[in-house]
């Protein structure tokens, strides 16, 4: 029975997390254990444990005597998240510059190529997936498990926001080229240029997302 509950928990956790990050649950929406129970065809216990874990990862918030809700993310919180994330990725860039060979950097080259291909196809979903692949690879190349774990939590929050705002954003050609320029700087061993490109790109992206969120908030009033 314990093994079955663990398996159901894994399924519930993975399914709910995927739906939250994909934007299937909009910010402010409550998640009913009964609805999830019916949809997944399992008992309440593993679902409740999965929801609790997601709340610990800040992907859900607990409402006293009401259950769970997908949290709203304020514009201030978005700026704070992106500021911290930018700092963590700069640490990764420093480590990559010191330790990584050009061969290891090919995972970043591949991700940028996928982003460019997605732009050609005007496929924002595919671009977002390639962007997530790029940032995941950037962190993994640092080899710092603490940094990776910390940054991934913020990346998941940003992935959720990007999914919601994706259809309001222009084709991300400038962002793609900034990612490409960052990789070129790393391949050339130019740390100062790589850091500068990354900081400028993060600021530009944060401003763009903030403007979209502001418009969405205004339209909901």
C-alpha cells in the first residue's frame, strides 16, 4: 500500500506541477482536491501530499480551511525574482568561464540554434522550451548543486509567468541574439563581455514582462 501511495503521489505531483507551470491554472485560481481526485482517479492522500509539496516550492499557497490556490505574483515580486535569478546566473557564468571547455559549451550553442529555429517558425511555445533548455544548461555547467537547486526554484516561477504572458510578447529575436552573443563571449573567454550581455538581457526581459503584467492587471480591474 505504501508503494502504491508513493507511486500515486509521484503521478499527482508531476501532473499538478506540469499544469501549473504550463499556465493551465491561472494565478488566483483555487485547486480543489476533489477535482484533482476525479481527474487523476486516485485517493485524496497522495494528492494532498503533492499539493503540500508544491506549496513548499512556492508554486501554490495554502488557504486556511479552504485548500490551495495558485499564487498571484506582484510586479514587485517579479522584479525581485529576476534580480536574484540574474545574480545566480552571473555566478554560474563566472564558474563556466573558469572551468568549462568549448566542447562543454556546445549545449548552449544547441539551445540558441533551437531558439533561432523557433523564431523562424514563429513558434513562441517552442522558443520558450529552448529558452528553458538554455538556462538549465547554463546552471548545470556550473556544477554547483546548491546554486542549481536555488536558481531552479526561481526559474520555475518565471516559467509560469512567461507562459501566461507568452502570447502578449513580440517575437523574441533580440532575446535570442543576446543569448547567442553571451555564448560567443564565453567561447572567446571574454568574461566581462559575457557578464555585461547577461545583465543587459535580464534587465530588458524584466522590463518587457513588467509592462505586460501591468497591462494585464489594468485589464482585470
